[in-house]
């Protein structure tokens, strides 16, 4: 049994280069210490309508936005409950896409996996073949946009174009580790549901789940007749239309931080923020090519999380520990038993820049004697 480990105040601050949470600006954190107010006050309406509408503007979408207290994981569950009667097609290419399939199975749905080797990307033509040849009707195709366990960025735009040819099949995208940093035109590619978490590329504290919902997905839930209570699209969106608030008590301090950060993101713009993330990704990929190798399939590298193949056989765990102790920087090992010491990961997301990422790679070079 786990024993209590008393939380103290003597931890050294570490600059975070992990796949999330990432660094949060001091002025954003400062927003969280405002005096508390009631979640049914006009002030809450002002706050919540601001962050919802600013998020819609930032993402350039006409679809509805839901922001709830919780992890993005909540929308794995709710999108499945809201949209799937029986059959769901889940392409799996890493830990998080496999977990999405597991969630659907635990909810009693029939899951067909389209399995890829870890490091490979989902191919739109394979989705088309699965939809055309299956003797089942799939209510949903569910794809991870950014498989942070392997550093793969799946081509959700092209996959969405394929799924759009099947009007009774809905397209759900887990963009937890990239939305807010990597650019995606949600409306143009018919993405019915796309969701993320605040602590990743949005560069906010953990605790909020952000979801964009199409009119078609909203209507589908109503037609289906059963849905998630907490994350039901109709319940959340109808309450917003009536009250401009959330149906349940939200994490108000984190929403205050969200408001501050979203204003900054609007100034940078969706396209500008995506360009900065692309520049960081290109830098890390070039550095990896010089010293190691990239793990993902070429041409499908993530814009927010680099998964680097340990071709030099360095002691990944020891390198992470030494960089942490000597430089107060934190990066990640490979995900799970499959990739453990075979890879390591660098989160280049949120408010990081090429300059701040270079500080980490210089530290890794020093510690690993590259």
C-alpha cells in the first residue's frame, strides 16, 4: 500500500520540457489568486463567456466550444457515450490511441482497431478501406491527432475528409497534446468533436478540458437519446445558451488563468503560434538527426513532442536525472515498457521557443558527452 509522503515547500523548480504539463507564465499563474466569487454570479458569466468565445476566435471555428473542469480524458468518455450506439473504429498507433479504444470497450461499445506499429502514422486510405469493406456501420471514427507516446502527428485533416464522405459516421479527434500549438482547420475538415487539455500546448495550469463540437454531433446526441451527464453536449451547450455558465461548479481560478493566457494566444494568432511550434520541432529534429534519430515515421513528426530514438545507447534514466540535478530541467524517457530506454521525449510546446529548447539540448549534450 502506498504510504503518505508529506508535501513540503523545499522542492527546486524545474523548467519543464516534458509532454505536459508545460511551463506557465508568471502573469498567468498570478490570475489564480484573485478573491473567490460565486459560480452563479454575473462575474462568472463574464468570465466563462469570455473564455469560450475567445477560444472559438483563436481556433477559427464556428462550432460550439465547451470548457469543463477536468482532464481532456473526460471527453474520451463523453464523446463515446454521446455519439456511439454500438460500433466505433479506432486506429491505434501508440499508447493513447490504444487507451481511447480501451475507454470505448469499458463503456460497452464494440471496438474495431486499425492497428499500426508504434511510430507509424494512421493513413487516410486505410480508413477509407475499413469504412468501405466493413459489414458494420461505424458510428464514430476516433483518432489521436498527436500520439505523444511515439511523437507521431497523424494527418487528421485528410482523415476527416475521408470520414466526411460517410454522413452517418462522426469524426472524433483527441488533440490533447497539440491543440493550441499545432494548427488545424476544424471546420474545413469536418471534425465533429476535437478536445484538448489546458496544461499542454495552451500553456495553462492543469484542470480544464476544452472541446469543440459540431452541430451534427450535437444533433446526433439528441437523436441517440442517451448521453454523458457531465460531458453531455446538449446539457453543456444548452446551459451555456441560457445562462452563459457551466452546469456544474467549475475550477474558477484556473478559468481566470485561462482568460489571461487566451488573450495572449489571440495576440500571437493560431497561425503564428503554430509557426513557432513548427520552428521548435524543426530544430529538435535537426538536433536529433545530428546525434540520434527521430522515432516517428518520416514526414509525420509531431509539432509539440519529439520522440527521439536512442541510437547511441545512452542511459536515458541517468541522463534525465543528471540534467534535472545539474540544470534544473526536466524531460521525459520513452513511454512505457515498449519504449523505455529505447527513446526519450522532449516537449517543445506552449511558451517555449527555439532558444529555450536549445538550452535543454545543450544540457543533454553536456551530460551525455555527445
